[in-house]
C-alpha cells in the first residue's frame, strides 16, 4: 500500500476539557430561559468528550475519519483529536517471540529441527493497520518462512572448514536471517531488531545415525589427504 504514517492533528487534551466545562455551564444557563437550545451544549459536550484520547508510553493511536486515515498520535499524553473519528491503539514497544520449531532439510538434504527468536517493533503504524490483515500474524508467518528458506541454503555442519554452516557460523546465519525477515515484513511497517536461532538439531528420526557419523567424518577427511 502507498499509505504511510503521518502525525495526527492534536491539541492538548485540557483544551477539550475546558470546552466540555463550558458546555456544561451553557446547558445550565439555557435550561431555564431557553430550554429549546439545550441540545446544542449537550451535543458539543458529547462530540468533544468522544474526541479526547490518552496515549500511554510505548503506545500510539491511529486516527481514522470515516474510513480515511488522518494520522497517528505517537507522543504520550492527553490529547484532543479530530471529532467523529475512530482511534485504534497500536503498540510501538519492542516485542519478541519464538517461531515454531520447523522440520526442514539443510543444504545437504539432512532433516533438521530448527527454531528462532525474532525481536521486532512497529515502525510505521499506518502500514501495520492498513497494509495487512493482522500485522502480528503476518510477522510470525513471514519469519517462519524466512527461517525455512535460510535453513535450506546452509549445511548443518561444514566438515571441510571452508564454508558456512548452521551450527558453526551462527553470526553469519543470524545476519542473513535478520535481513530476509526484515525484507519480508517491511510491507507491514515492521522493523526487525534481531533474529537468532534458538534451537538447532537433527530431526529425531536421523539424530542417532548423524551423531555416529560426525566423529568418523574428520578421520575420513584426514585420510583423503594421503590419497
């Protein structure tokens, strides 16, 4: 989507409180001599009171006017926004979750169990609300998809010592994974802080066979030097 975050038009909320107080005073004044006009201060009070919003620290308020995005209030405090608007609170705090353990095949075709921890936060509230159905589900699904793709491009272990591996090149793999996740979730206005592999092991059905194979592999490689 082309929509991007922009500041919402807001005033200090205490100005709205003063308008509400003036409406109450006006209603009291009109109740006796001019009861036919009593609806006016009541209407003003209701409209203004409904447009007051509190933005806690670490939160934002996405303001929408008749299905049109008009801006986001990010600064913590008590604010008076445009009347007749709908506000949706979006957290901009740093969050993290552990992706589900996935069964994938590494670059050598060995089945693995792998999982990762993703640290992220909402950077563009407008995209998070309007570009995708649920930005939380979007981040989780795209993170697992990126994890699956990166895991298939590296072997579990590099026996030659010249290349990268999932087990031996954790920083390199984490960097690749973070870049791929960030690229996938940018559409939803999400910024990736860090991605780290939290679990890595051979799949249960082949774990014993692969562990027996690992000690023998250096011997095979050493023997090849003399052939």
